[in-house]
């Protein structure tokens, strides 16, 4: 699957109008000989299938190529942005799960009550609100109030701050993107947890546990929740796989220097090897995320056994 995606992406980028050297050609200072030399150095003068095979062989050997725009190795460039994206998405994922699971359990235990209806309405609003709109709205509030920094990951005086000052500065810049990503994730996860738990609570073994006189808290938390959370573990694996791409739109809205912003810039500039390298890293992350989900599912559900 990953191989097919890379082939299609490579062909689309190469066959679309224009290339990276088109902007350089418009510069009167750069001669045609220089442009031709760059084309040869980047291997763009060869047939499309030769370019792809050459890139694929280099990737297998650990060489992801050289960035046209940034003039640095692609792997180093991706690694420099990868940390920022993982920091944002991991914190947002942890916050979302810490809120969504207890709230979903609360809503299921109090089905059709005022709190359940209010939480359901809030989840519908959260699911329906686009990420970029939430980000722009919070940036506007931050601009008007001055309570939070507007965009970016650090302040201008970041380098002159002590280590704890740098930590607080990054934490303040994380608030807006984490809230935006967290709200979007909490809405869907809460609805999923509520639906799963309501289905499990109707099973016979739950009724038997209640008939034995077990407290409702024990019936729900010890028996029902363990089975209701299994489908969410699968979702957790998919979310792990989407860590590198889940905040791509938001990163560009708030100016977060992550991998999503880098990919968009690379696509606009037709920086071929940066785009392809990002796709490979994203594909590997998806496979690892699914593997982690399978392991967690086998650990949480004793009925599942892998030989």
C-alpha cells in the first residue's frame, strides 16, 4: 500500500504543471546554464521511472534525498520538524483521552438526563466545528484579550530565557492548538465511548452482576467499561498513525513550525523529496500505530490470543 501511494504521489507531483526550477528561471540573475546544471544535479533530467527507482533505492539505504528549497538533507529537515508536531499531537491526544473517556462514561450512566443532553449537544458542536475555524476564533480571542501568545511556538526572547522560562513559554504557545485539537477529539471519542458503554450495559452478564448485588460503580467500571473500551483502542491506534498529519491544517493557521506546515510548503514549492520523505514517515507511523493498537487490544481483552 505504501509503495502504491509513493508511486502515485511521485507521478502526480512530477506530471503536474511546473517544477521547482520554474521560479528560478524567472530570476534574471540566474543563467540557463545554472538551471540546467541544477536539473542534472537533482536528477530531474532523467525519465520519470528512473527518478522514482533511484529515489526508492536511496530510501531503502536510508538516504531520503536533498531538499530543493532548504538546501539540507530531507531526513534532517523532517526530524527537525517532527519533534514539534509530536509534541503538539501527543499532548492533545493525552488531554482528549483523559477528558473523553470519563465524560463518555458519565453520559452513558445518566442517559437522557440533563447532563447527558448537554454533553451530547456540546459534542455535536465540537464535531461540526472545523479545525481552522476554531483556531482562528481562539487566535482572535487571544489577540483581543492578550492573555495568550498569537501563533508560533516560541516568543521572540525565547533564547534569552532560562530553562524553566523556555518551558513555560512553549507551554503558553501550546494552549491554543491543544484546545483546538483536544475539543475535536473529545467530541468524537466521548460519543463513541457513550455508545459502546450503553450497548455493553444491556448485556446479560451486566444484568447478572447487578442481580448479585454488586455496587453500580463496580458493575460499570470493573465489568462494563473494560469491554466497552476495546473499540476505542482500535481508534487509538489510528490516532497514533495520524499523529504526523492530524494537525496539518492547524499548524498552518497558527504558524506552528511542525511537519504539517513543512509538507504544505513543500507541495507549494514542489520540493519533491521533502513531500515523498514525509509520506514515507507518515506511512511508517500508521503501521506502527496499528501494531501498538493490536498489542494493547490483546492485552486489554483476555479473549484475544495471538500465536
